[in-house]
């Protein structure tokens, strides 16, 4: 029997920022097929949100909340980027996300005809 991950306060805040098809609770946000953002998007079409004094993209927040922070270099910049499996910028479902290098992100874009 598979148990659901217990929601933390940060999970509840994240879930409140996204909508899903049908009813859902903070405890089952990982099990929804798609999480579509319903708030601000940046100039590239990525949903974003305020976390403290930062304004990261929603998919990065969702990824890091589930899988842990992506590594930073000595300048505080991320060394990995969060990539969508389905290329849907609005889909923040962590099961749709993986971390890769900037080069891997470009290769993915080229392979899928996005560049």
C-alpha cells in the first residue's frame, strides 16, 4: 500500500498557488496529473511567485520543495536548471520535472524543435 507524503506548511502554500482538475488536498498534490499555475508569469511565460524576498519560477520552487535544492556555485548561481518533461511551462507537477545542466536543457529544446 502506497502512503501519501504528509503536507508541510510550504506544500500548503504552494498548492494554494496552483489549481488542478477536480477537488484536491495539500496531501495529494503530487498525484495530480497537471498543476496549472493561476498567478503571475514572467516575460518568458513561466509562472512565478514570491518566496521571501525572491521571485523564482514556480516549477523551480515545486522541484526544490520535493527533491531538494539545486546546487549553487561560488557566486550563488544555480549550476542545474529545472526542465519540464512535457514542455508545458504552466505544469508545476514535480513528477513532470527533472534537473539538468544548461547544456542538457538546450539539447532538449533542440531535440523537441523549440529552438
